[in-house]
C-alpha cells in the first residue's frame, strides 16, 4: 500500500505533466483564513491543478507590502492537506528555498526580479543542489532572452530535471494597455530555443487589470502555451497587493470554461494535405521576400557609396520619415497593422544603416 507521501508525490507529478496546467491562488498570502478559503474554493471548481501564493514579495518600491514571510508557509501546508492541491511559491534567496522545502512546498518558481540578476539566480540554484523539485522560471523584467535562458541553464546545472517557464510580460516604457507588454514574439522564440521545456502564461501580470485577462489567456492558449498562472482572491478589491488584477475563484472557473482550448495538431489526413499546400505557398513567398530584401540592401549599399563619395551623413531623417509614412499609408490599405509595419521597417532601416556604415568606414 502506497504511503501518503508517495501518493502526494504522484499527484504533484500528475499536475506537473497535465496540459493545460492551471495554477491559481492569491498574489499574497495574507492570513491563514484567506489562504485556506481560497484553496477550498479553487479546489471546488475542479479546474485548478496547483495552488500558488506569494510568501515573499520583492516589490519595485519600498513601503509596499512585501509578503507575510515564512510564517505563511504552514498556511499553505495546511491548505494542501485540506484540498490535495500541490503548492508553489516564489523564491529569491537560498534561505527562502530552504524554508519553502522545510514546509513541503511542491514546486518553486523564480520571479522576474530574480531572473534579471545572475548572482541571485545562482544563489537559488546552489540551494537547489541535491533537491528533486520542479522549478518554474519567469522571464526577466526587461526583454532579454539571454538572461532568461541563462537562468534555465543555471538551474539545470544544479541538477534540477523538471524545469518550466512562465511568461509574465516585460517592462516597457510608456506602455499603457498592459501592465507588462506581452511581447509574444519573445516567448515564441524561447519555445523555439527550448522545445522540450513547458511554458505557461501569466496573464495577471501581463494585464494588471481584470477586464483583459480572458482575451490574453485565450491568446496564450491559441499560441500553444502549456498552461496558465492566474491570480485569484476571495475578496479581490481588498487584496493587500495587486488588487486590480485578481479575480475570485468562481470568476476564474467561468473564465476557464469560456476559453477555447485549441490543440497543437490533429491526425486528419485532409487537414495536413490542405495545410501542407498553404505552407508551401508561404515558403515560396518567403523565398521571394528574401530575394527582394537582398535587392533592397544592394541598392542601399550603392546609396552608401554615393554618401561616402560626397561626404553626406548616413542618417537622413527627412527621407526616413517619408519612407515610413508611405509604408504606413499603404499598410492600412492592405490590412497590415501599424505596429507590425513600424517594427518591420525599423529592422530594414537599421540593416541598411549598418551596411552603409560599413561602406563609410572601409
């Protein structure tokens, strides 16, 4: 007969392997009663696989609530015993790793403010040596994939076998729609770099508010993310931290029920045949685009030679504004977004500048 501990470990493994993996719970553990009630109401939905709660809260500014501390860990331990839900908390120091494991936390995660600092990541990794526990790693606050990948590698080198990623968006100056800009292309690139590593989305920290949570979660699922981490609270408006982005367990259940859960693939031969034809068309267009871009760069290099011979600066602001305005005007007529065209033209322009700069300095 299996022991209680063995049975629970099997439950943790089952939750870790489940797709989609749904993690929920309060931004911060505030009181024992709040943690227990949240856990019980989440378990009652039948839609949550793992309970999260912030025990230590690294905050951007001093004076904000920085977490209840280690005294909240027994609350999580009790919630797990009552509901059977595996638990997960954020850790940022070796001591926090030790405390979390002492109170049987099942899964650890490294937060965005820790991932950004290799010294902090290494401290956590060193504390994990010899431990068999799954670890999730959030993207760094700033859009730097090397830091994110580096954190994964440090934890892996410490001997951790089960590692996952959490996409929680990136800080962006002047960003207004989202609390943290999703920058989906960066998460997609991490999926490409680490195909065997699961990645879940954290729409709570991307959105920073409730009204766009569902749309963001849906987009993540449509992009083949492996799950969601969504903050929930029994009384969101009176939460001690991040009140605007938390929802009740019941609202969470409604939201998850409303999401269309797409599959990565189907076995239908007709589907694959049709898709293969369309993808072949894309391949041909991509080849043509490469040729056209190459031709454009050749012309840019000739312009660079004229500029060098006539002692003219590389950057011509008036000309660049004309090119961009013309592109944006045409983009609207052919159904391309302004955001995409600006990023595309910026990339083309920078490559042209780099090539002309090389000519100027030869």
